[in-house]
C-alpha cells in the first residue's frame, strides 16, 4: 500500500502544470506515448473516466492518475 501512495504522489506532482479538469487535447500532452485515436477509445470505453459535453470530453486529472496507477 505504501508503494501505491508513492505512485499517486509521483503522478500528482508530475501533472501540477495542468488544471484539475482537462480536455482530450491536454490528455494527449499528458500521455504523449498514446495516440489520439487510442485516447478517444480509452475515453469512449470509460477506461479513463470523463464526461462528454457536446463534442468535448472533460476529464478529471485524478482519473488520469488512477488510470496510470492501474497500468
């Protein structure tokens, strides 16, 4: 469990330059090794929690951290 908390702290510190809610284009910058199509697939399959409002996805930064911790 201690290792899990260390990972969370690491990822939280890694994304300090980003707001608490990001859009898909920001997610692409946060996860540069993942392509645009894969990002939208992750969002559509709810592997990364998001809310779709109109054409835009709104993603809590905490969801990105959770996704990275599960990998």
